[in-house]
C-alpha cells in the first residue's frame, strides 16, 4: 500500500487558512504556481495533487521548502528568486500567494505581475491578514505594510481586471486568541527587531512561532481540528482573508 507523503507542519493560523484555501483549489490536476512559498507548508500539500511550481526569494526558506516539497512530490519545482526565475512563456491554471501581498509596498503593481502568468480563465488565489484596524505589534515584527479590509481587497482585484472576485474572512474564534498571544509575545520579547529593515523582517516572518517538529505539527493539526470546523459557523468573522478572482478569458 502506498504510504502518505510527508508534509510540512503548520502553525494554528495556517491550519485555519488551509481549511479555506483547499476548498478553492481545482479538483482536477492543474498547473499551479505559488509565489513566496515560505517553508513549503502549503506547497508540500498542493504539490501532491497538482503540477506545482514555486518561487521563493529568501534563501533559508527556499532551502526548507525545496526539501519538504521534494519529499512530498519529487517532480515539483521550487525556484530561488522571483517571477523572473520562471522559464519564459510559463503559464498556469492557478497562481497563488499566501501571506505575501501585505509584505509588498506597491501591492497593485505586484498583483498586475501575478496575473501575467495566468492563462485566460485562470484563477488567482491569495490570503492576507484581515482588517486594517487590527494592525498591531505582530504586523510590525513580520514586516507588514498593511492589512486588508474585504472591500479594499475586492477593489484591488477588480483594478487588476480579475472577474468573479470573492473574499472570505475566516478564523473566528481561534484566530482572535492566537493573534492576541502573538502580539503579546512580540511586545514582551521585542521580536520586532528594532532597526531591522522591512525586507529583513519579511525574511524571518515565515519562521516566527512555527512548529519545529512533526510531533508538534501533528499536535497542532489535531488541536485545531474543532476550530477549523467551528470557523465555518462564523462567516465574515476572523483575522484573515482568502480572496480569489479569474483572469478574463
């Protein structure tokens, strides 16, 4: 019997996010590009069922993602760099970016670039922190320029000429608790790294407070299961959002 491939452990908030993201992924095998795959948490799951390519700028994250994704799907490709690292003329059925857009100062320009490798009718799928009024110590430490209200996200995707746009706010009630804990940890320990540039904060953000072993990852997976189900009872409430839109055919 074929064994289940190993996948990277996820933090509690990432499990809440994955519950939403996975329901937007194609049910048939598709060509998928992930921009800024971090340590490979989502990529190692997506690559099992799809033809997967990723780009990641941070060297440490790229090394971790390459190993994790290769273990789950040896044919997947994880490139070190930005979109310019892709072979010329590459096109994809889905382009996704999870917790990336808030790290980019010119988000409108970034979205315009992300749409380019989409085939006509292809899907852009992304996630960001929700609600600008919740911007706090954790956001500063992680190198976020902003958070996103649903209306603002819809406007951005519309300006990028995407159609069939939908935005889902997720995470209640666990997301509120984890956000409060992260803000307190940052405030007490000074994790914000005074003097660090936004680029330096961004590089380290994907590794902050992440499960470090498969054992802690499994405990987090089991412990968050009730909350992944519960959050569906609170549509529109939470600390994160997932947005999708299609490139016009």
